[in-house]
């Protein structure tokens, strides 16, 4: 079998070779952590019929069906497709985008994480690169998706503004702020912008809508969580529109594609090439 099977092509299509000869663990595409009930039913049926009756939940919101025999691969693909389920990808390319529930479900959310993850997936999923590249989208500063662990992490935030005449000086926002950025005075609330982390808790807590918030994207670059660990870094201010966000994401991937050696992760590329050149490219993209 080893002479006839193109293992690289199978891995590209989500079929990872197991230690058991002739068997593969199939990684599925789960965008933003969401599957429909029909998707789940289909996965269950395939696991029962062609696997060993169970699935594995990966650390990146994915599902893998172990023990798919080589002879069943094409049949499994076809049966999954009937239920709207697609194989994922492995190897040196853009992986499935992960996301938390975001503002559509979670009271803390500042952005629609699932909608954004779908757009990112449509734009980048499966793109060939020197090594794997991961996106993670989290809705707020609670950071459930650990955005900074990703090659490109996106965290929801808010650009806030204060309407003094609407404020009743109740102090609720001061208590809600975890950064100590707000202070109650006789004339209203004072903001120390240097301490604000754009969490939006003041906006969500205010009973009179004295705080207004414009949703935005806090982007980090070069996160790594494997044999080596590195926290992704913020280079540009909070981004207020998707056009700029995608422009910045394009610039990051293009830089990686242009400068990385085969098998080199994004963070290691930045360290080898030098981060000043990368910062310049990202700032140019941010400024349009």
C-alpha cells in the first residue's frame, strides 16, 4: 500500500494516517465551532458505519473520525457531503478558523465572531503556505479563544465615547471597569484612555446609555503554541472596519508567503527576517 497511496494528498484533504496500517483519522471542517444538527447526525452515522463508533474533539473545535479504512475513503466523502459536512485540511495551509459564540449569543461579546469566522474561512481556508497558519476569533477581552495563541488572532473590542449630559453619576461603570480606567468626579466620569483596553464593560453596564461603543477588532500577530510558545503581539490600534481588517490579514499572510522557509512557522519567520519590516508592512495596510 505504501507505494500506491499518496499520503500527502490524503493529508491535504483531512485524512491523517494512523499507526494502524490502512487506517486514517479524518479531520472535518468545523467553521467557527458551529455544526448543524444535520451535520452532527451525519458525522455520527459515518462514525458508526465506517469508524469505531466514536469521534475525537480536537483542541481547535474540530472533529476527527478515527479508523476510516483506505478502501472506504471515497464513500465516506460522499456520505458526509450528503449531510453538508466537508473534510478539513492538514499540512502547510490555512486551517479552519476557530471562534467563540460572540455577540450573537454571549452578553460579553463585542463582535459577531461566527459571521466573521465564516468570512475568514471563505477568504483564506486551505490556502497553500510554507507552513500551517491559524486564525482564532474571540468576542471580547475574556478571550475564551485565546486569540494570542494564533498566527493571527482577532479579539472583539469597543471604541467608547461618553455623553456627559446623559450620565447620572451612579458609578456602575466605574465598578464594572476592571482596568481602573474610570473615575467618578463631581462633574461626571473621567476616562484615563491609557488604561482602557476596549473591553466595552462600561457600555454594557450603563443604565442610561451615557457610554456608547463602536465595535472593533483587536488583532495580534505571530502567536505560537506548540514546541515553542510565543504570545502574539498587537502592532496596530483597534481596527474599526472589516475592509481594514482584511487588508491587514492579507498583508500578514503575504509577508509569510514571501519570506518563510518551507516548514517554518510564522513567528519563527518574523524572528529570522526581523519584525521591523513586518511592522512596516502591517502599518501600511492599516493606513490603506
